[in-house]
């Protein structure tokens, strides 16, 4: 499933103590970004970028959710340590990763392993996936998602 057209409906525990049912409750939609690991450099830069742009997305009626397989305790530490304000969702059992097809075989230093492929989805309030980004490179990514949101919503 390289291009999914409808976001899977999933309920996950959130860093703010709530549970969130995707695609979310934003008046216009949601941005869902999957990232490999809390407190790693690329993931930190991406989460900080979405935090910095949170008000711009909110002005468009869009909520932002970050998802990894880390625990809520790890998310809480990540939020505190990095000063994040985006909602992080815990997918410890991997159901969301599987549903969005982001759990992939990866390779680093010649070793193969499975992990989250950094991916972002722009989802309309009715659950349609308006745009997806796979194998995300962090520099300039948040701006590209915001531009797409302004254009598509």
C-alpha cells in the first residue's frame, strides 16, 4: 500500500493523558507524522519544527500528531526535554505503523532491521488522505506540509 486514500480509524494513547482517535477532531483535518525514536536528532528537529508551526496549522483548523512506538513515559520526557507542544501518540503495539504502512525494512551501516520510515500524512476532516510524504528528509519538511495544507484545505 504505497498510496492509501483513506486514513485508518485508530485510537491511541496521547501524551496529554487523553486518547485520540485518528484522523482527529480538527475542524479541517490533521497532520500525522510518524518518526522513529524520541530524543534522536532528526526526530527532535522534526518535532521542534511542527511545534514552531503549531499556531500556523491551528489557524487553518489543523491538529498535529506525532506517532512513534515509544511509550508515553518516553514521550513525556521528550516533550519536557525538548520544549514540545505537539501531541505525541504512543503506538507501542505497532497497529498504527502497520495501518499506515510505515513499518519498513531499513538498512544502516550494512545491517538490516525493521523500523518506522519517517512519513507524514495530511488528512482531511472526513478521513481522506490529501497528501503523504514518505522517506521524509527533515530540512524544509514542515514548511512543505504547511504549504500543502494551505493549498489543499
